């Protein structure tokens, strides 16, 4: 707003002028009559020049108007003037019969400048009740592009008018240039790049005749992998000269395709469809300063490059299966179950290939090779054989595991177990279990049976394989023991009285002392004497006379070395039942160098206790007899276990033919003397201790 001056005049004989300057071209403001909202004075005259920026119009909104009404607002009035023309003259009050009130609706001026003049006569010099006026003004954007925005005016642009805030600008259609006046469009051609996959081109001004003096270049350039096709409309006309020389002399449209000779087009016959086979085409349109060409128009499209249909892959599938494959199409190869993807001699997890812009697949097809599960895991103490007709280790190959019988059998059954090479490259049972079975030692089943009719001290010489569990201990003398597991030896605790300083030598696998000691002694890992064995003087207490020896390396069982079974959970010690004892002990007062065995019946516990107690009456150094012991032997003597047999096993035979360790040779009173019996540690009493000791020291 530009406030030029403000004048207040009175009839006191002196003219008084009050002037105040305001910043020009504001966007909004408010004008009030003098003293508003009090009544205005008489004889007042004031002018306001309102100005907003170019491109805007002034809009007035009266918040209140109360001016003394009169016919044609003759005495007091507010005049609104534009370009020295009075637009409105207001007085009166809302709903008054006289005067001219503006009402509550906004009033829009035709331009960006207005003059407001407020005047009041001097007929009533005192204050009156009329309050004057308050008006709010603001700049409102003008849409210059709308025809009739101002009376008598049309759109300022010859083609495209774009309204902006407070202004506008002009633009032209394709093929036209904006002239220096920034309003008028004239035909021209600047050509340009066309990169969309589909589009329309035409001569400048089409369908109007082409201007003279044109030289236009149009480049259609799309992504490699797409091929351009030009489709000219039927309305085609480029000046054509009929003479012996080339006809397209002055006006022409030249089409250039890489790898081909440029082609000039003119005349009135449309070229129709042109398949370029290229992703880049140039069109050059030329007119001279004479002649007539009505122009041309075309629509171009693109098609993706084709790749050849891939061949099949043996034992695999190519997906998707299409009738044609185009640029950027993907194919995948998946092998049938049991086959693996191979390319360039190495296995790949997945395969995909894309049709390239040159019409070739970016990767050659792979091969599907049958998978290989690798060499089957060896079975400890067992073996496997291939039972299928396929090549070894390939998918669907079948192997059969077997244990080294009769020394080992599978832990759950005695049948062979079959594994198949599956697609997951694991050897798997039909139950989807890929854990190979375990061959457990067969206990108590010697490959050769021993005779059972010997009745002499020291018994009969054992043959190889009759007592494969027999162990020769050397620890300050000879002792016996029995193999009960691949790493565990069962013996008498008193055999190991000196083992704290010298661990025993352990020999297995022969019936002759001279031969067995030629083999290396088995290396001992640890010794476990029953914690309640206590026999400090070596005679008085043989209770809990049991111990275990753990070996560092497991024994591989064979006909010469096999384990003895431990007692069953409900072991029965029936009086009179015959058991067998073997050892390298005394025979008829001599030391035996050959393994011998003897058969002895179990003695009634009460009878045994009575016999021992009677001997203790005269010999106080004889051990007590406890429930952890039992006796075996004949009342008449002649057969018994003696020195050197200690720690050996007293075995009983089950109905199924297995032998189990019923007792351990512990102590006795004389060898083979009438009325005396051999005393044995009752192994059945110690199953819990044996199991816990072996499990607790498994590693």
C-alpha cells in the first residue's frame, strides 16, 4: 500500500494537514475512518492510495460501515476510485433505506491500485453518532491465463499459458519456439532425444504444412535389448520432384539405421511400417525456403530382443518353459532329486541365466550330475558291502552293515542294517536315521566249548578259544582276571595291593604263559579298587574283594579274546550248580605254565559259613565270611583253585549258553584239602558299583 497523504481540515480559519508515509506494495492491510470506532469529525477529508504487486488485484472486505446516509451519498461518503474512475460510492448503514451500503461480501477491484476518498461535510460541526468505516484489503492473485480475466482482453499467450502466483509465463507445443516477445509461438524444430519405449513424432506444426527452412534431427534411442519399429500414418506428404535426378531434392525425411545405408523419404505414399532391428534410429527432416510439404507423423514401438530356446538338461528341468524368450527374461535350471548342479567343473547351489541385449544367454546351461554320498562311514568292529547295482556311493546306492560276528553283534538285533544314499547326501536308513549302528561285543560265548569231566587238582589244560576272557596279571606274582568290556578288566582287589607303586602287567589272548608274555602288556589307564575293601594284613578280611582295571586302548575281540558277561539282574546262585574256574595257578604243588580249568559246584551258604567258622576257632587269622561271598568245591577236596588263580572268574552258564561272572577267586584254606572250599567274591552284589564306575570313567 502506498499512502500518499492524509489531510485533516477544520473550519477554524486554519487548514491543518496531517501526512504519514507507508511502505509501498504490501500484500494486505486495514483502513479506518478518523477516530474509528468513535464517530468521525465533521468536515473531514482523507485519501488513501492502495497498491499491491503487479499480477494481483485488490480485494476489499468491509468489517463495518456507518456513514451519514443521503441521496446519492451527497454529503458524507467513501469513494473507491480506479484509474480516475469512481467505481463505488458508499454511505448509510446496513439495511438503511437511504445511501449505498457495500454489504458483507468482498469487493474485487479490476487492478492492483485503488484510491479511497472519505469526506464529510460541515453541516453538523459537533460530534454525531455515525462511526465511519473499517475495511480490510488484501492482494488476490490474478489468473492472467483465463480469457476475459480483464474486460476486453484474451489469453496473453498464443499457445500455452501457465499461471503463476502473481504472474504467468507462456510456452509452446513441440515443434514451436517462443519468440522474443515471450508470448507468441512460431513453428521450428529442435529435434531431440526420444528415450521412451513408445512414442509419437511428427513434423513441426503437423497436421499444418511444414514451415520453410527446417532442418530437424530426431534421435530415438532406447535401452539396448529393445528393437525399434516405425509406423508412419497414411497422411504422409513431403515435396517430391519428378525429374531424372533423385526425387528428394529439396524436402526430405532421412532415416538412418546403424549398419544400413541411410534412406531418404519423400512423396505422398506413406512408408508404412519400418522394422529397424536396432535400438537407435535417427530421423533428419529438411525443408528449403520454397515448395510445400504437408508433413508426416509416426508412432514408434519397441520389441524385446529374442534369445534362442534353451536345450534340455539331462536329469534336470529348465523353467519357465516358454514358446519364446525375450530380453531380460530369466531361466532357471533345477536338477531332479538326487542330482546336483555342476558348471565348469564345480558344484553350484542355484542357476539362473538372463537373456542379454545381444540376444544371447549370459550363462551357458549347467549339467546335472548324480550326487555322491561319499565313502560310507566305517563301522567299528564291523564292515559294509554294496548290495545295489548302482555305482558305489551314488544316489540310491545301498550298503549293508554287518558286525564282525560272532564276536560283535548290533546292539538291538542280530540282523544286517541297510543304508541308502539319499538326496541329502547322507547314508540313511529307511527310518530316516543317518546314525550308523553300533557293534557291541558278544559276551560269554566262546567259539570253542570246554570239556566238563575233569576231577583232579589243577583240572584240565584249556584249549585256545575255550576261555577267551582269561587275563594273566603280573603284579609281584601271578594273578588272574577277566575281560568284561573293551577297556575293562575284572579282578580281585587283593591282587592290586601293591599296584599303588607298580601297576600290573596285563596279558590276554593265549593259553601259554611263555607265549602270552611275549606279546606287549596292555597299557593300564586307571585302577579302581572297591572303596570298602580293607585287608591291611592280607588275611583277616576279604570282604568287598573286587576291583576294576581300565585300559588306555580298547581291545578288539576275536576268537582268542572275548568278554565275559556280568551277572544278570536276578542272578541265581543255586546250591550244587556246577561252575567253572580257569587260571595259571598251582597244579599238584607246581606252578602251571598252561591255562587250566576246573569245574566246581556251588556250596550251600550255611554249610560254607559253618566250615569256615570251625577253622577260625583254631586259626584266628582266617578271614570272616560275609554275604558278599560264596563257596564252591567238593567236600572230599582234590579239586580247587589255588595260588595264582586269584582274581580269575568263577563262571556259570545260562540256559541260552552264555557264561557270566558269578564270582571272583578270592581266598581259601589250603588247596584241594578235604573239608575246605574255595571262597569267591559274589559279583552279583556289585553290579551297581561296576556300572557306575565304568560309566563315570568312560572318557
